[in-house]
C-alpha cells in the first residue's frame, strides 16, 4: 500500500527526520560508550601490569635493604595511588587518560628502582667477591672443585640484574665459600706465591720454586705450565 497522506505532508516528514536523528544520536552515543569502555579496560590492564612490576621492584628493593646492599629508598610510592583514590571518591570513575597517566607514573618508578638496584648490586657484589682470599683455593684439597663452582656462579650473578632469588643465592654461596677458605691457615710466603698466579715462570724466584718442590708438592702438582 502507498504512504498515507499524513506521512507525506511536511509535518510527517519532520517527525520522521527527528526520529531518525534521535536514532542516529543513540547509535553514536552507544558506539562512543563502547569505545570508552574499551579504552578504560585497556588502561586498567596497563595500570594493573605496571603495578605488578612495581610490586616486584619494591620487593627487590626490600631484599637489598635487608642484606645491606642498598639504603632505604627515598622514592615516594604513595602519592600516585592516593591521588587516584581521591579522584575516585570525589569525581567517580577515572578516565582512560587518567589511568594511563598513573600507569606511566608506576612505570617511571619501576625504572628508577630497577636502575638503582642494579647499580647498588653490581658494586656491592663485586666488593664481596674481592674480599674472598681466593689465593687459598689451591690449598683446599677435595673441596676445591665445589668452591670453584660456587665462585663461578657468584661471578655470573654479580654481573646480572638482581632478583630476590639471585640475591639469596649469592649471599648463601658467599657464606659457604668464605667459611671454606677461612679454614685454610694463612701461610705468608706460599700465599704470596699463589697470589702471583697465573704468571710467567721467570716471575717466580728460585726460593719460591724450591719451596713448591720441597715443602708443597701437593700444590706444585696443581700448577700447569704452558708455552704462549
């Protein structure tokens, strides 16, 4: 059937135009709401990931402070969460932009903490290794291989970014190695000789070579000569 006379009149066309405009506006608002929801979910996921990374960085910092590696941090980690909480209470749901800004703040804190932790760790770990009297290794006997393996592991850990587990592993191995080496009684001339190694043969005196041959044959048997 054809259209009624009222629908073809100017008044009917105006009503239809208004109806179409309203439907279009509702569709547009619905699409914008979906987009806003999607952006909010994305920003929330980013913020959650950043906060998890921040928690890990703070746990590491606490471990380093506990072990005496680093001093207590001066970073203010409460300001951003307090501002976000205040916004939710006073304004309501935060915008995606605000959530992204807080995620960026958390990311900056993570980077600052991680850089400080790595710097403090590498310096401290190397100083610990330098304290060990490794010139006594040759006098450990059957324990030498195990101690050398621990030292090798400690050197790797010292040059890698720290984690709570690696810090514990290093300090545990350090205590073990230090204890083993402390059992070796200091012997001035022999320790001085061993501290020279590796070296060229002509860097050893006749007295040192005689001492190795006559008094410390077990140590001499561990020294390997090679031609460069």
